[in-house]
């Protein structure tokens, strides 16, 4: 196993494509020569959340969306006949019966929707692991941690006093 070695973009691409193929963290770790907990921490730490719906259906994460009969709650729906709020996605902020639903699959490995067979039908918030995004976050954090503090002499004098 690799020890104390930073992950590079190539390894992150392997993780992304392996998640797309629904491989386990253990299988990905074996492929990269890393511990499965390292892969798990990488995925959980760099996943990107997206509020997008499915093909032909907008984002809607209300737990009541399938049985809801409400109409005309928001300016987006008002005046349009036969347009139920359950098909809108923007009515959630206007509804007093709104309850957010979170996909239970995001609470357990692999914590992302990359390899989910239902992701093209799901209207809930999704989480994805993207290698490019993870690399950017890593580089930004690394750069930020090396910048130090910009303190003036006056500020130092105030701290000492």
C-alpha cells in the first residue's frame, strides 16, 4: 500500500471510472495499491452535490411528490392547467406540506450516484465524484494551506500588547 503519497489526477480518474462501473472501495483500493478507507475518504471528501432531475422531470425532492395533488402553488405553475406541483420542482419552497427526501444510498458506500442504475429516473439531489473537481479542490486546499497569514506590523504589535 502507498503510504503518505498524495493522490494524483490519474488515480482520481481511476476512482471516477471505477465508481461508474459500480466497483467497491476495496476493489478500487486494490487496483490503486491503496487502502479502501483512503478511497472512501477521497470520495466522501470530494463528492459534488447536484440538484437536477431526470430526463423530462425537474428536480423535486419532496417526499410527497408522487401522491401530491396540489396545483398553482408557485408563480411557475399558476395559470397553467393540469400542471401539478409534483411536476414542478420549484413549488417546494411555497408548500406547507413539503418534507425533504434524501436518497438512502448516499448514506452508505459508495456515497455517490456514479454507478447507480436509477440515476436517470431519480429526481432527488444527487452526489457525484468527478476526478477533475476533486483534483481542483485538492490543489486549492494545498495552495491555501501554504500561503500563510498576511499580518501587518501594526497587527503584530496589537497582539503583543
